[in-house]
């Protein structure tokens, strides 16, 4: 029955997170900046040899997950951060799963959080040059914004708005910062815990039936 009253945002906006379809979320493989412990953010660094191997392993794991669930990769949209470390990981995932790389669509909202002036610096260099800011970051990682950069809180709306656009099962290839926001938004992990949660290169998060799963292991919150 149609309502004769005025429309409201609540009447037309899809429920969140119930409206979010099935997801596989994959972290990119390692770069040499990762290996050196440098803040990487939106600086565009390619995979190293270890990273390419990690991407291949993630592709094989994804292939097994799809097979176990009776799914086909053709059923999924395939979105990647535009940064090369994620794009190359997505391409390797496609190759392992016999999927045309032309199906990859770049999604700006999947880009890593910016570390601003800290990008390219090691954690030790940041500690030496910005001791007061480093202490501020340790006290509240979720809301801390590096000089010229962004916080987890800053980036959260773009990730949530992206999810509201999804209409079909999707494979995402992205970054630690984005995945930590996903842990909070979909896994309901507290902000402080999500901001320090360890996510290895090639790790896969799965959103299915209203639960966020870390490679078939329900998250302990």
C-alpha cells in the first residue's frame, strides 16, 4: 500500500549494513615500503616479489572459497583501489581465477588513508621528528589526523557511502586502513580495537549473512 504522506530519507535509504551484499575483501600484497616499515598511504608503490607471491596465494585461497560455496567469480563485481599495489593484486587474483582483468573496475573510495607529510617516513623517523604527535596518535588512533593526512574517522563516510551503492556480490581489493574501517562498520568492532587490528598481506575478510568473517573464522570482538 502506498503512503500518502511526505517521503522521508528513512523511507528511501537502504538499511545499513543489512543491504550490503556478499563481499570478499582482500588486502594487497607487500611492497618494499611495507617491508621497510614506511608509512605508505596514498603514495603509489608497486608490489615486490614477496607481494606478488602473496597475491597469488590470496588468489588461490579465493578460488578455494568460491568453490566451497558453489560460487563463480563471474557472479561478482570486481573493484580495486586505484593504487598500483592493489591493482596488481587484483590482476593476479583474476589470472589465478581465469578471469579477464578487464572486469576490474577502479574505485577511488577504496584508496588507502592518506598519511600526508608522514608518507615515506619510517615509524622510527616519525617518533624522532614528531614525538608529541606520535603520542597523540597512540592515545586515539581512530580520530588522529597526520599533518596533511586523514583519520579513520575522516575516511569512514566514503566507505559507508560506497557500500550503499552496492547491488550485487562484490570482490574488493584494498588496504589495511580501509579494511579496519570495514571491521568497524560491518563487524561492529570498537573503533579503538579496529584501528590496531593486524591484517596481513593477502588476508581475506568475508561479509555473509550479516556476519563479518576473517577467512572463515568469525571475528572475536
